[in-house]
C-alpha cells in the first residue's frame, strides 16, 4: 500500500515498540510460546505485591535479565538502527515510545524517546526516589547512592498496577501525529495497546502495524505488514524517507 498522501516530510511521527523489536538481538519476548511469561508468572515477579512479598525473588528475576542484556552478544539490530536513522533523516518530529526496558534503541542512536515501562539499567530508591544508572545486581543490602539507605533499591521498571512514565507527553504527541507506527508488540497491555485508537480518533493519523504476525489489535490499524522486524522495519523506513525526498 502506498504511503497516504496526507503525509508530508514535516509530519510528526510517533513510534511504539515492544519486545518483538529486540527478539532478533537475542532478548526474549513475553507472550511468544517460549516467552518470559511462559516460564515465570507476572504475579510472582512483576507487581508491587510480589516485591513486598518476596523482594529477593523479584530482584533475582531482574538481576538475571540485566546480565543477559549486558552480554556482548546482545546488540541493537537493523530495526533499531532504521528507527534511529529515521529520527535523524525525517524532517518532522519523530518520537519513539518504547515498552522495552532494554537500552538497544539508545545504543542504536535513538535520542528522542520515552521508556514508558522504565529501564532495566536504572535503579530506583523507595526511600528517597533517586534514580541511578545500574549495571550490577540489586538486593535488599544494596545501599542507595544518594541517601545511603538499604532495603529500598528496586529496578526502575514499571510493574503491573503501576502508572507508566510520561503518559501526558505521550498522549500529547499522539494527539498531533500524522503517522503512528507500532512495532513488535502483541497489543495485549494497556495503555500502550490503546495508542493506535488515540492516534486515529484524535489526530486522524495514518496507523501502521509492523509485527511478526497479526497482533491482538491489528484490526485497529489502517495498514499492517508482517515479518521479522529486521526486514519489515528497514523497508518501511526506506519508503518513508523516499517520500521525504
Ligand atoms: N519481529 C517482529 N515482531 C516480533 C518478532 C520479530 N522478530 N518476534 C516476535 N514478535 C512479535 C510477536 O508476534 C508479538 O506480537 O512481538 C510481539 C511481542 O509481544 P509480547 O511478548 O506481548 O511483548 P510486548 O507487546 O512488548 O509486551 C508489552 O507487557 O509484560 C509486559 O511490560 C511488559 O512491556 C511489556 C508489555
């Protein structure tokens, strides 16, 4: 399908990414057959109640995932690179909203971005709310670099039941975008799963899903292209930039 004529090179673009964009870099998704939630339950490791009940189990879950992310074999892939290139080459504003807590978008060069579910390489102190870069393990004995207190350090990750970050800024961008692109997400978790409706109904944006297979929300999109992110994302970015001339 050709790009909509309403799109001009100064059109604002909002991109939403999920775990699928990092799959070909070697990081697990959540709801695929071999996904993270097929091995451990959300209620055990990804809620504030789980952390209050068994902080060691929750810290252990994120300590393992943090070290996996820091494995040198895990590198940004061609889809991450294509989005970083789009941000640089597209004359209009490009805002990248990711549900992912990895740092592969940044390492690929994206800068205008929001981690709405937080970041695995940051730690948050429950005592003083300080956020610190964090590449090691976390435990109950970890002192906060700011206030020095122990027993309060947690991954700076948004758990189920908590409010995602920067929702006002995200909805403001959705309300004025001309193009909304959703990449590598199953469309199962709100508020992210509702962004496509917001972009369509409030901004009248053209909406595109780029995913390995149709997501739960595929019918809400004006256009959908299915295949591995490292193939469909660079191809779509190339088409967009041809429009920009
Ligand atoms: N290329 C493109 N898409 C892919 C690829 C790939 N190589 N591999 C998998 N996918 C797709 C899957 O088809 C699926 O639709 O990526 C999507 C991943 O969906 P989920 O595992 O549900 O991950 P995500 O949508 O990011 O989950 C949203 O749920 O568990 C919470 O906070 C967590 O941020 C996460 C949120």
